[in-house]
């Protein structure tokens, strides 16, 4: 069977059900790896060994009872530290909240627990999930296990690093502007941002509609199975997405018909795209054509200034964390800069920005609508060294550098459409290069079917970072 961490999430679930592997054995295996390896990649900000073993023993009791078993019984799935879990340390990536313990949890956390998962801990995230890198003051930076001099991306950087380094088989993430797909690309794993409303934010809300909870895993089927667990509306959700009756995992077994796939690689802001990324994009386009799909060149649908509708909304969102006035000085420079700009926005300006952003979202969705899927690079650049984007002396330059790194991801959040980053390509030096496939609202099933087909044609499962 090999080492337990070499198994996929679904293989681990099957091994637990067949009693080849016990949940306690699996939890102890991962806790040991975290103890030895976490310092090198900064995946976890908080490890919960007592909770993990308690969850594992609960899974073993459930297994002994028999009957219908939860789908991921005994399988470890960590939670990103932006999301509270009752009774567990919850920093939201900020030193201001380094000692905070959550009094309650979330609907998606309840779903993960009901599915039988084991909580190993909380994964590393930057302050309030604001930047596209995971570097803060509450924990060491999250790093790519393919080269620990390079960043894991953000804001689900710890989650992606944990999956890539074999410190978890899959992980919970969240994505408000690329925060699942960016680190998935940097770390050579699969990361899916679902449609707006697919996963309920309950009991919290997001008036902007930008942020979605989603899965990070090593392969497409694990990604789909974890989305099956997370998905589902709660009464009162503003944009609920009804289930189709077919599980996302079942969609992965469907051979796609001949699809019409649009593609573009020109960003909607004036930034360069690395030639290595462009070459990977061309090879992925050729692969899609070889699979029998029609691949169509499309002009970048957004124009100058469209992406800027995102900025004032993001700035006001930075204010949502309830930081005591006397502790504002302890925040990261980028956070303080965003919050200052957010405070300067009037209610009128914020309402106008939301309206403008919705108009941009409709424009983008209309460009996607004629196609079964759309292909772009995930990132404009290869994974960058830790600290390369962060600029504490000039937060405006920091923000601009993030735009240059991630010009393809945010539009999918603005429009509320699903998109998945796949580790289809690799540099000659062995670094992952993510390619992104997106689709119309609610089309995660067909999107995952296509992603599974691409994975079968260009399998990346055996591409593991050396030494992990």
C-alpha cells in the first residue's frame, strides 16, 4: 500500500472503510509528518492533536457501529484559519488575534464534521486573507514544497502547501480573488473556486459576493468529492445553487462530449505574461484540441478600468475584521493601507463600486456564456520567491505587484463563476505551472468532467516534490 500519505483522499476513505487503515493510525501518521515537516513549509498555523485523535476515535466508533457511513470517515481535512471552528484557536492570519479561540463555527465546518473528517488543525493564511501571498506575523511564511525558497501563494497558501507536502490529503480553502487557485498553481495541486452560492457562507454573509469556500486536493476526483461534502444552501442564502441530482464525483466519470472552449492569455491589465507560462498555455490548448474539443481564440473580454471596480470593494472588505482602534498599529502595512482607503470611502462610493463591479461581472459572464469552458493561465508569472510581492514600505506597490502576478483570477470572483486551477504543466526545473478552466454559473459538474479528462491525458498524480 505504501505510506498512508501517498494515498489520495478517496483511497484513504476506502482503506478506512475496509479496515486496512484505522482512523487513529492515519491521524497519528499525519501528526508525525506535521511535527517533522511543517516548519519547512509553514502549512499549519495551529495543530490540534487532541482534537484530531478525538475525531479519529469517534470515526472508529462509527465504523464499529456499521450501517451507512459518512463519505470521508476518518480522513483528515484541515480548515483554513480564516474560518472559525468552535473551541479552536482562530487567528484569521493576524497577530492581533493570535490568542483568540472561536466560540462557534460555520455551516461548512459542520458539513465536514458530519462527513466524518478528522481535524488536524488550521492552515496558514495571510492577515484577513487579503494578499495573494501567505506571509504575516502570526506564523512563518507558507512555502512551496517544490522549492522552499518560493512562496506557496495566498490566501489559502497553507492549505495548498499542506496538500502538496503530504501533510493532509485534501484541504478546505476560500477564494475571494483567486485565493484557492493562486496557491494551487504555486504548489502543483488542484484548486476549485465554486460558483457563487454553491457553498453556503452561513452563519456569515458576504455582501460583495466575491468570496467562496472550496476544495484543494491532489487530483480532480478528490476535489469533486470534497465539493460534494461542502456544497449545499442554507435557507436565506442570497444566491443558492440547487443540486443537480448528480454528484460532482459522478461527473468525473462522464466522458465529455465535444466541447467549444474559448481561450485567452492577455490580461485585462497591462502586465506581461511569462513566456514559460504562455508556452504551457499553448501546449494545454493543443492537448484540449487533441482530446477532440474545438478551441477558439477570444479577445480579452474586460477592458482598461474594468478590474478596478474590484479595488474599492476589497478596501472596504478589509474593514470587516473588528480590530480595536488601539491595536491598528499591529496590523500589516498592507492591511492598514487597505483599511485606511476603505474608511475614506463613503457609503455612496461603496454602493456605486458594488454596482460597477456587478456590471463588470455581467460583461465577463456574457463573454463566457457562448462556450462550454474557457482556458487561461492561472497566473501570469511562475511562483515567486518568498517576499518578492510583499512591500511593507510601499503597500501601493505591493498591491500592484499582486495584480501583475494574478491578473486572470479575480474576474471569476467578480462574475461569481466556477474556475479550477490544474497542475497540467511543469517547467524544465520541475516547478508547477497551473492552467485555469472556467465555466458558466452552476456548471461545476461539466467543468469537473473536463478537468478529469485533462488529468487522464496529462496525469500529474506522480509529480510529487522530492523529499516529501
